[in-house]
């Protein structure tokens, strides 16, 4: 057994300032999300002022994701073990220092290095924010809290281009990073004053080898994805990096299956609901990040908008997400359609939005606006449902690791979106522009063009290349999203009924007797000696009565130590 009966029914004490603390958590999360999107608006400025090539720009965007993806699992495990508040403070400090270095960078190389440093702080922030939310709110409030957290994510996606555009209209490009510093300072003060400490009481030994293997493996795989478009997917450099990453990740899985105290419990991946939700999260990240990477270039290079105007015109995507999330449309859809149906509908809308942006927005903004709103509606439906499925499959005492898994694969989707859709854009553009002009980048091609007619031909070629790459993204999101929904539907149908063979274990613990969560009950708890039959009954009854409950309603409550909660 992985959890006792009491663990499933004992709710965490409600902190009197939990909603104010949620605001602090959202502020920290917003800092990371702003940085993930703000750089896209600055691409033209960086190209001009730092003489950055297309490869440099992609590395500025992806260096952050590369480091962050490699460290998320380790950061989540460390937060569970050593304290989520401590790691949240450390993350804010590191993120602020990295932002200062990025704002003062004098070359593309320096900016790439600073972005990599910011990725370390970002890994800590992403894993600790959601973990703290899960620990603070009980089953009756956690759904609403995670909904607000998700809404702030959408605000970050919209506010990044908007704030970046406003800053670039009045200051030099470095200001988009320096603005993070006062936010980080304010965040540190608020976290120290308000957020209670929480950590697992397991007393496990650190899985240092697992942390090393996961970091090396994920970094190598993401590096292969990032470098593939520039060096060629079959080049020796890409194949070597990908092979190394997959080999090391294979060793990581083998190690985790045999070590007494694994950093990542592999039994999570036996839950088809968890797998389907993770696949959906990757694809939403793929579609949103890749499309935003393309969209900002389309608005500025093709339609001729300035940075601020371009940022304003991407806002409807997040505005629609925020409005629908606050209206509770996602939660209502889950109740009416179930988790798989809601995810399927959401991913269809995301795909339709991408296609509308590609086809209807080719020569004007009105068609693009429709696509942004439809895409936002799809994100509002699919993201809460996917968070529901992911966090319901993970014990609350492993919230940091769960957030690490979610963040790792989300970052994987981000990097994949920029790399794949960027590769489609570059290859298509190179094939369409005249050979004498060359297709290294749009500014270079325009500069080399001979006469107004040829410059118009280059712009049309770039617009056509954007349309092709966005349609590729739409197809990928549609097919993958429907597959994720199918996995979730199959998992629900295969779920055993109470008392049936193999029904032991909870949704938060997919049923392995070696799960470390078995030792997570609070010391001295009378439930520690509860019979297996009582535990089985408790763990099975809740999910059967509400299979599509939100993450907060996952049967089980934190067995962590939470200091400062009243």
C-alpha cells in the first residue's frame, strides 16, 4: 500500500492567509512566464543591435529552456525534500541575478549565458509554485486555487509580448530583463513573510545518481531538438546528442526502478490518465510556443507592426483564456463532458485556431484575431483538465516531483515547438526565395533583394512559409490531442471497481508496493496502522465517485510537514 486510509480523509489545516499566499505564488510564477514570452517581441531589436543570427536568436530563446528542462525533476525532488519555501526563495534570487546579467549583456554569447543562468532559477520557481498551492489548499478549495494559478499562466503568455513591446518603445532591449529584478525582490520579501515552509517527512536518502542522470539525459535530448534545425536532423552532432540523451535516460529509468528511494517513482507512468494528460500538455506547449514564435515575426516583419502594437495584437489569445477560466467554463466542461471529452474539444479548438491564424491571417489581422480567440478557448478548456489528470495521479507529498514532471515535459514541448516549426519555416523560406537573394533570414533576404518587386516577392515567400509552418503545428496538435484524449478514455474505462482484483492503491499512487510514499504518514498518526482493507476502500471509493474531479480532489492529503499553517 502507498497511503493509509487516514491520509485520504485528513485535510490539511487551512492557512488563514492562503489566498494572499496564492497571490505571492502567482507573482513568482508570472515572473518566469513573462520571461518565456517577452523575448519573442525583442527578436528584431536583438537582430539589429547585437547582430544576432537566426541561430543566435533561437539559442537566446532555448538556452533558458535547455537548462530549465534538465533541472526540473531535480529541483522538484529537492523542494519536496529540503523545503518548498527555501527553494522558492533561492529560485527568485537566482532568477533576479540572471536577469541583471542578461540586461547588461554586450554580445549574443553573453546574453545566451545569462539566459542559461536564469533557467536554473526558473526550474526552482516552476516546481515550487504549484507544489505550494497543492499543499496549502484542501479538496474543497484546491480546484479554484489551481484554476487561478492556471489563469495567471495565461496572463503571462499575453503580458510578455505586451510588456516587452511597451518597454522596447521607450527603452533599449535590456530593459525587458531588468524589469524582472524589482519583481523578484518583491517576491522574496513576500515569500519570507507569508509562505509557510513545507517538506516531506519521509527522511529518504538523496538520489544523487538519479538527479545526475536525469539532468544529463534531458539536457542532451533538448539540445538535440534545439540544434536539429540548424545542423540537420541526421547530422553527427544531433544524432550523438540524441543518442547520448536517450541512453542516459534509459539508465535513469533502470536506476529508478531498482533504487530503494527513487527520485521519480516510475509507477506514475503506468497510469494511462497521467500519460494522456502529459501528452496533451506537451502538445499545448508545442502549439502555443511555436505559434507565438512565428506570430511575432509575422506581425512585425510581414504586417509591419511595431513591437508594442505586435504585443497588443497577441493579447486576445490570453484574454480569452483568462475570461473563460474565471467564468469556470473549463470546470463546467469537465463535469459535463468528462476529462477526456474536455481535452479532446480543447485540442480541436487549439488546432482550429492555429489553422485560422495560418489561413485567414496571411494578409491581415482580422482573420488572425479570430484564430487567437478560438485558440484561447481551446487552451482554457484543455489546460485545467490536463492539470486535473496529472496532479490526481501523484500523491500530494510528491507535489514537487509532480510539478517537475509537468514542467519538464511542458518545456520539452516549448523547445520542440520552436525547433520544429522554426525548421519548417526556414526550410520553406529557403526553398521559395530566389537563389541569388538567399534565405538565411528575412532581414538578410530583404537587404539583398534587387528592387521593390523582389523585396515584395521575399515578403510573400516569408508569409507563405509562416502559413505552412503554422498548418504543420495545427495538424500535430490535432492528432496528438485526440490521441491523448483516447488514452484518458481508455484509462477511465479500465479503472477497476471497488473490491475488484487489482483495485488496491490510489489514483495518486498507481499501485506499486515499493512506492516511497508508504512511509509518508505523519509520525504518531493512528492511521499508520490501519488495515489494508480500510486503505483499499478509502483509496478506491473517491475516484470512482468523481473520476473527473480536479487536482485538488485527488483522494489523499499531504502528509508533509507544513510549518506556519494555522
